[in-house]
C-alpha cells in the first residue's frame, strides 16, 4: 500500500516503522517541523515536506497521526478528493475529515507508543470508515501490522475503549508514579517493585482482575490499613487516594 | 538447607516449589487441614502433619508461611528452642516469634504468588533476623531462590514497601477490575486492553513513571475529560475515581 503520513511524533514514528516492516511504501512524511519531518523520512527511507501544496497525490492512503488538537490545522486547506483519509485519534469523530475527501475513517492503535521503544509491542487496532472502500483499506492495513488483533469499531465504541484505557494505563501509571515518589522520599529502591507490578499486569491474561484482587482493603484488615495511613501522614495526596481506593475496593468486593 | 514449612496456601506452595528446585530438603509441611497439607507434601516430595507435637526437630529453618492473622494460632504452644524461625508477612514484626525460639526473623517475598501459576516470576526477597545466625541463614535461603534480588530490610522498611506494593498491585488491579467491569457492561472485549496495560507496566523498567505520564488529565484536555465523565454517568464509582485521579495527576504534573 502507498501511504503518506502526516506527523512526526510517537504515533507517526512507530506506525511508520510498522508499515515499513510490513512491506508498505511510505511515499512521504508531512510535518510542520522540517527537521523532524526529514529525520523521520530518512528513517522510513522516503522524502518529507512541510508544504501542503507539495503533498504526493499518488498514495492509496493519507494517515493523519498527530495529536487531537493538531488535526484541525493539518486539514485546514487540505483537499485530497477521492483519496482515502484517516486519523489516529481515539476521541475525534471521523467526520472531521469530511472536508478533505469523501472517503474518511479512523485508524486507532490502542497502545502506548514511544519513538524510543526498541521492541514494538502488540498493537490492537480499531478502525472505521464511512464507506466500504475506506473500511476495506484500513482493515487491510491494520491486518498487515497486527494480524488477528483488528476490530471494526465506531466512534462510540472507540470513546468507551479510551475511557477504559485511561483507567488501565494513565491512572495505573499515576499510581506507579506516586509509589516511585514515595520510595524515593523514604529511601527505598522502587525497582524492587517492578516484578510485582509486572506480574499484576500479566496475571490477568488468564484471570479476571476481580478474581485475583488481594490486599488489606479487600480483607478489611483495618489494623494494616491504619498502619499504612500512619505511614502516609507526610504524603497527603497518597493518603487521600489510599482511603478512596480502599473504599472503592470494599464497595466492589 | 533442611526446612519445615508451616502453611499450605499460595505463599507456602510457591516458596516450597522454589526451595525444592533450589535443592533444599523440605522435611515436612505443617498445616491445619490434613488434606491440603498432604497434597502440598506430596508435591514437595515430603511428609505432612497437622500436629504440633509431631513437628520434625531436625530442620535448620522453620518457615511460617500463613496469612497475617493466622500466625498467632500457629505459634500458640509452639516451642522450638535454638531453631531458626521466620514468617513471611509484610506487616507483622519479627518479635511475634520471640516466644518460639531465640532465633527469629522475617522472609518477605515481594510478589503476587498463586498456586496456579505455571511460571514463577522473579521474587525479590526482603529479610531480617534478630541475630547473625538468623540473618545469615535467611539471607542464604533468599539468595538460593532469587540471586541478586535480596535485600536486608527491617520492619519499618518492610512496612513502607508494603504501602508501595498496595499502590502498584492492589490498587492498580482494582483499576483493571473496574475497567473490565465497564467493558463487560458496555460490550467491549477487555482483552483488547491487555497489550496496553502490560506495556504500561513494562515501559517503566527504563523510564521513571512520572516521565511517561500521558492522557487527558495531564494535558488538561477538558473536552475529552467531560466526554469521559458523560460516558461514565451510569458508572458512579468509576466516575468518582476518574475525577479524583484526574485531579491527582494534575496536582502532581
């Protein structure tokens, strides 16, 4: 497939690499910053441009892989009639691309992608398109980089997935960050917790998370809970969350 | 090392397996429930008893691997003078074993251990002892099952580690459970989130969690936050946590 990529950030970079290794032809990288665009183009063995007027018209697919709020400026004054267009944003409706082409959709990779990653993890892809041609093309592209891990999903489902993703990724990472901060202040090596937190994530491959819940909150061990709250007396933000999450576990359990 | 294990639960079972594969000699399994004790003894190629009077006096180490509140009943009327004793509980001081022997300590495995696990993950061990003999023996035992992953830690440090563990394991698992529940109710396949939540855990091997925080909370994307709160209107428990964790991220960021 011949692809033009808009964007030079984490999503554009990692998807670009995946497309390239799947054998697709990246015709061009389009970016606001000339240096970043040419750096990514160099890595993907292609050329770059900062000008909308210089966009290659020969691609099968134009993928806008930029942050949510930047989509508007990318599509401003962009017309690619007859071409298949897609963006990668969870929270943005596909219809935002209507002004650019009559074939538009979304190609949402449900993964935390970073340019720096050496090994690219599994990337479930949720795609949608406004017509069969768009659906077919985006579905094929998704299959080529994530075989067996591709789901057709409308905007409503994508928004709900994003809510769930915020809980299992943004919020858990915040708990990791609080714990790391606590360890640093208390003179403990946070890395000692790495095997535990990885096991907590991997064990739910085969176990519903509700069925493997443990800890003082679930067993209503008020002695340990009180001890922990005392240890958190100089960490008010953590103490507050400890109380609320303990209550939430007991409410669910 | 000759070891007698008290307990037949997750910790006793997994540690028993690790001790056995490290070449130690499990002399006996002591348990309240005869059937469970003999099942674990069978697996560990040894014998079992339910009677304190029948405990083998020939071991180097007596390890009490039972739940916190069960320790008291295990040590009631138990006297093993001159023997090295240890329990595996994060929140219980080593001194609770004083009445049993003059050599006592703690052998705390910082990991989520389950009998059902096929592959045993890395188990960082935090140990302490009231004298050199106890320290030396517990430290050696720890090294034999977790080389390079052993730390001498007093009760205060162990308690703090446990607080951090509650955040990175019990609380994150609760967030997984809430998200799984949400997915089930909204008709989404929770398994699609597995690669993301594993990557969120593994990426902090090489990145401080504070440095890889992302999401609508951190970028103060109030449009997305409002959209998510609307999607959570029938999930009050999650909506409440969404607000609090969003606030906490913004407070930290």
